[in-house]
C-alpha cells in the first residue's frame, strides 16, 4: 500500500475494487459467501457485480468494505472477481462443489467402499415405500440402483472387511447387505435406528432417536452403551482419532451440541453452539467437520480439537459428508450429492489393521 493509500485509510484511490478475503473459501451453488476488501461498492451506491468465472452471482448485501454474494448455479472453482463501474478487482481463488447425483434423499452421511464407490439413500418420509432404497454412484459418477425393499434406509456403514450395514428408522433393524444387493437382518430392536459407526475392535454402534446409543459386538450381543436426550430427527455418529465416539442429535434448540462419549460410555459436551447438527467426519489431524448451522449460516463447520469452530463450506440443506480418495469430499444435501476438491485427508472410518 502506498503513502496515499495509507493516508486515505481503506479508500481505493485508483477506483478499482480490491478483494482481501473470501469466507468461507468453498461453497455449494446457492451458498452465501462474504467478500471483504476495499472499494467494493461504486460511489453512486449501485450494487457491484460479482463473477464466479463466467457466471454472475447475486449480490445480497454490499458496502465499501464487504459484500455478501450467492454462488450461482453453473459456477465452478476458479477466480472470483468484483466489478464496480466496469473496473474489475483482483481475482481471488474460490472452490465450488460440483454436483454428481440428484433425485436422492440422504438423511445423513453418504458412504464410500474401498474402491471409492459412493452409496447414498433415498430414505423417504416415515413409512414411505420407495422403488430404490440405496443408490450406487461409481467412480465415473454413474448412478445406478443398488438396493430395493428396505423401508426408510437411514445410515450406511462398512466394516473392516468391506461388509455394508444399513439402519432402518422405521423398523429399528440394522441390515447386513451383500455386494449383490441382497440383505438380511443383523440386529433388531434398535428403537428408531439412525446413525451407525464401527470402532477399532469391530463393534457396531447404533443411534436410537429416542435416546440410546447401542453397542453390538461381533457375536451380535447387544449392549446399551450410553443414554442421551432424545433427538427430533436422528443421531449421527463418528469415531475420533483417539477412540472416542462423537455424536450429534438435533433437538428443537438452535444451540445444539456435539457430544463426546469415551470408551466407557461417559457422555460429555465437546462443543455447543450449532444449529441442527447432523452428519460428521474427522480428518487425519483430528479436526471434526459437521453439517450444521453456525451463526445462522448453513454449511460444513470445522471444529478443532481445542473446540474452535469456523464455517468451511457454505451450502443450504447439507445433511452430511464423507471424505473421498484424492483429498476430496462428498457432500450430501436433502436431495443431491456434490464433490469438492478440498485438499483435506479424511480419517479412515475403520482401522483395517485392528
């Protein structure tokens, strides 16, 4: 910054807008982002233009020092540019998630097998009979039916041998599903069965929406592992790097928590302050990512091991996520899947060496 710029503070003397930061640094189409900088609005108080590559986004709020813009359909990762009176700003790199499948109905995280195939549910409303319960999206993003005749398929998990398990929130059963799409009952009486997760020993944990976390041993013995307050929709489960189970369960509160359950079943609050937290996953550094609202904005929230939260991806309707090969992530909304090149290494869901 030159002497004139320093004397005039943040005023941009050359008439060109300048972008200093974009937050969050990634979004789904339809997500709102905050662009900060200087001279971001023309002196005539007209709205500036925001370009995501060749596609223009809507400006929701504008001022000299910041603006709120909505990522448009058709946008792709690349430079964001703000223009005022025909003067473009510096380009600022931004990531946009790419749609890979629609006409789905996930209610929690998608799941990936060892080959990188993605599995997502069409869960339907409670008691609804749907033609296809689970879809398979291969590594070329071809969508094909995988499983039918499972009512209200909810959560999907794979064990260390690559065996798929699916919960049904209708009948409280966890099903074991073969690679050819045939299924058999694995455990019954799980209440309103929702989230699934395996620990290092191969025990399967099941969230019951009415307030119980069940533990199912490999010999199918069932134990009550922990008791929590009831959730209005579902429990979502993920194991952290040190063997603790992390749980979200949206309630009627707008100030919900992520809970931590130690290996002995003792429940504590890891973080409080999220709106309707749902699917969650860890990276290899122990950071937790949750589909939730933070300060009123929906997206993927990162929570560090020290409990510091920040919005990392903006997107409406997000319900879950799953880290994928190649430092990418699959993001699930109420009706679709998106893929984001994120440069984050996910923590393996199952320790195959255990």
